[in-house]
C-alpha cells in the first residue's frame, strides 16, 4: 500500500503528501548536470576559436550552456587573479622584426 498520494503541482513539479502525517514533499529528480570534463572540452574548443553555437552542436548541448560555462570559467580565473597579489608589475621587452623581399634588403639600412 502506498504511503503517499499526489498533492499539488508547483512550477510543473509534482508534490506528494504523506498519508500518515500530511507533510508535502517532492521526489528528487535525476540530475541533468553535465560532467566537468565536458565543460573543460567546451572551454578548449572555445579557446581554439570555435564559437558557442558550433561548440554546442559538437558536444550536443545548447549554445547558451556553453556560454554560461565559459562565463563561469572566466569568473573562476578572475577570482584566482584577484587572490594572487605576489606580482605587482610585469615588464616585457619589445622585439622588432623586419620582413621584406631579398632585393629590398640590400637598400634598407635598418634591417
């Protein structure tokens, strides 16, 4: 014999009511969360130049999910960067390169 009966629906989720005490509860639904490895693969595809739409189609998820995953990775990097205060300033030297045909190199003094 069942110990509960269907009660009301709230936001399209069916609630149950216990026959003994009258308490309402919901049955836990199966999680639809995607694995972290899939999210990392989406980040990698985005970083190599694939857009949100093609990445979503390739991984069989929505492009909005890919966008949200990329944003969350960005927030994580932002918090890590704000926590790390070891380096105050970084300098980089500049490198100039002159590329031109060989016949023009004979006339150029700078290269």
